[in-house]
């Protein structure tokens, strides 16, 4: 904490209503930043911080002997400093804002009405780039802004809103959760419930995007489509066999109905044709059975490849605002599973890179070498693949395997119901804690103070997540057309008009950590100490989530923030408050912990650390391994082996551009 903040901590701010509140310098930085955001000034972060520091210095010098300061006086000082530094355009923006706020307060008697009017005004004034958008994009932004500001004004506690706006926390999906839209979800599917595959499947996936703001995960397609493969093969085999036998004049000499009965008893397509020996009375008939088998197999493989291509292109081309899907496979090593895996990977290789559909391949210690070769080739051809490791210490329990989303987020443990599993479960809500700011605020000598404030933020975040859970849980089944129609675990227990609370309770409430790497780097320059601080903070927060789970009977988990938007917003706010610090705030966003060492440490050392951290991050984290353009397929397999050996749960590869 800087010296000026310490001197001003006892100063009291008198609001227009006469209410007295503690002096909060972060609000000043936020007000200055909002004014700068109305202009096209370049490199504004450094300039915002200069004005902010000038304002604090002035208040400290002028009000040193005083106990109170009026809100209007603070605004006057901001205008004074903007004028002195010749930021006339910013001054005009700030002054106009004050005038509009005064008019709004006069027009609206209730505080909530005034705040809501202020929010609506921001739709057009906060981002001049909006006017370059298409009409439907402007309309979408209008609706999102209304929903966001309504939630902030009427739904969430003011303390939570203030912490979000000042950048201490970041509430994800603020524009959607009050409407009942769900976050990233692993959907259940019954492929056999419709004969219209893949059309019905695709339509369901596209329609689900109207109710899910996050990612839709389609889990383990090598198991999901197994029965469909067998069903299709048998159907084709029956038709072809009858046709071939009839054309060649053998059908009337064979008990064809008995052949069908024998075939129907098989639960695999990997059967020996000897099961039909009692009907094969010469070599010609034997050849017909073999031809039928081979042609049926070829036909079914061709159909599956066409279906996979249709599904992938349709999902990748989805025009919804949030287009993300993920598809996992690779764990099923039986005959049908290998057919599905090989067919799917072949299609991925033939298509252009699918940015909106991530393929998550599950790696086992005994994975098929053929499949590993294929996926490594796809990686070096810049396809959108990620990897989950089945055999590590936390991704499998009682033959149930953890599933991931494309950003490394994870749902598996379910302590509330003492069971494991991912399919049919969702991330109900996520809130990030800006731990990067804690590093900027405290030194290594003040580590106890850091943990004291972290405790406060954790409790605040827990309250925010519980509030969001209750808001979403209060919606009823009839609000949804797709999601709760046998696509979420136990949704069959929901009756018409019943609230969804008891079903989404099996989802997770994610406490995410933003700026972990920068926090540790602020506290020490020793690389080993940086790693230890990261480990300690993760372990500490994990222990708190365990405590919250027991207290609330809700599934709290800890993860790392990976989305660009919150990491960018939090960095912008911290630049305004703390200025540009080399290696910390001299970049566009906060970075993930996989950036430790900035590529200077060996890959095995990085993976060793990641394995330790991901075990504690039960909500998941994203690790990207940067690979050169000339990386070989063999090298990718070596990296996968290393990751598996170091107990890593999830990684992606990214080319060094």
C-alpha cells in the first residue's frame, strides 16, 4: 500500500445525500479512466495514472488537516488536474458527465432509477466504436447492457457491484445470469431417441446455444456413437445380404430369418463370419457373406465421416454470439471405439481449422500408437486440439473419467452428492479474484496483510456466487426449451413449473484467480519463491473452497482465469491505479501461470510445476505449450508423454507466431 493511501485512509467522503463513507482512491482512478475512455487518446493508461497520482497528491496536501471531503470537491480537483495537464477533450467528457448526472438526479427521485438511467446512457456513450457495429450487434449490445445494469442495480448487493466495478473481483456472465442463461455445460445426449441423425443432433446443439452462454461440451463421442455405429452396420448388413443372396439365387435356400436372429444377438460389429457357418454351404455363399460384411463396413464408415463433417461444419459456422463447442474422444479402445476415433480424426484433418469447435483428445498411458501419431500430425498442421490425461491422479475415479472444456475448465468431483462425473453437469457461475492487485498492493514483508485481504475477497466472492446460484436456481423448467429435456443429469426429476435449483446444484461455483503469476512476481524476483507463492495461494484458496462446500452444501471449486476479457479489464484498471511496472503491468492483460519463466525454462520444468498446480486447481486451468513451426510429430508425442508423467491434467499446443 503506497504512502498516500496510508495518509488518506482516515479521510471521510461526504456524499451528496449527506452519507459519510471511507475514502476510496480506487473510485477516483475509475472515474478518470471512464473519462479517458470517452476519447481517442493513445497510450492512455500511463496518462490516467499520472492524473490519478496528481489528484491524490493534491488531496493529501490540501486536506491533510481535515477530516472530510465532499464528492463535488473531488470531482472539481479531477477537472482541475485535467485542465492543468491540457487534456481538454477528457476534461469536456468528464464535465459533460457531471452535468448529465446532475440532470438525471433531478429527474429521478429514487436512487435506483437514477442509477439505471445512468446505465442506459452508457450504451451509446461508453464506446464510440459501437456506431461502427451492424444494427443487430448494436441491438444485442443494448440488451446486454440493460440486463447487466438491471442486475447491478436491482439484483446484486451493492458491495458486490462496487468490488466488480473497481476491479477487486470480476463477475462473469453479468449480462446473462439474471435472465437464466447457463454457463459452460456438459450436455447429455440420447443419440438413439431419433432416427433423424445427424440433423436432430445438430439442431439440438444450435438451439441449446439460446440457453447456454458458455461452451457446450459433447463428451466421449467414441462411446456416445458406439451403439449407433452397431445399429447402422447391422441394418446395412441385413439389407445387403438379402440383396446379394437374392441376386445370386441363394436366398430361397437359406433360412434368412434365422441369420437375422443370430446377427441381432451380436453386441459388436467385430464378429467372426463363422457364426453363420450352418448357412454357408459352398465357397460362393461364403464369398457373398464376406463381400456383404466388407461393403457394409465401407458404407457405414463413409456415412459416419459424412455425418462428422456435417456436424463439425454446422457447429463451427453457428452464428450465435458465443459459438464455442468442444468434442472429446480417444478413450474407447474397443473395435467400434477405434473406428469412431479414426473416422473423426480423419475428418478433422480434411477440414480447415475449426476455431469454434475444439477437439479434446484423451491420452492414456496405453493409448493406441496409431491414434497418437494421427493427433500429433493434426497438431503440427495447426488443427484446434487439446489434450486431457486420463491416467493422472485426479482425472479418474471408479472408472469414471473427468471431462474438460476447451479453456481447461473442469467439472468432476461432486462432494455434495459424493459422486464423480462430468457429463450432464455445468459451471453454474464464475467469479474471478484479482490477486494481481494484491501483489501490487503488498510486499513480501506484508504477506500476512495480503492473505487478510484475500480472505475478505474470498468471502465476498463466495457470497456473489451463492447469490447468482439462487437467482438462476429460482428459474423454472418451463423457462427452457432444450436444456432440461434429458440433457442435464437428473432433469427427468423436474416436473413442469418446478424450479431448477435441485438440478443445477450438481454443478460447480467457480472461484477463479486472475493475475497469479504477476502477484507472485511482485512479491519476489526469486524464480523458486515465485513458484512457491503461486503454490501456496492456490492451496490456500483450495482449502477455503472445501470449507465453503461443507458450509453451503454447494460445489465450490478453484480455477485460474483464462478468458481474455476479464484479464484485460482488470489489467486496465490496475494500470490506472498503479501505473506501468516493468514485467507486471507493461502488457495488455494479466497472464496465466503457464507463462512463468517467459519461455526461458525447460519444458519439463514447466510441466512439473503445472502438474502440481493443476492438481489443486480442481476447477481447472489452461496450459498452452508454445511450439515452433518446425516442430515434429515425434516431438509432440514426447511432450504428451512428459505431461502424463508429470501428472498434468490438460494442455493445448500453440504455434509461436
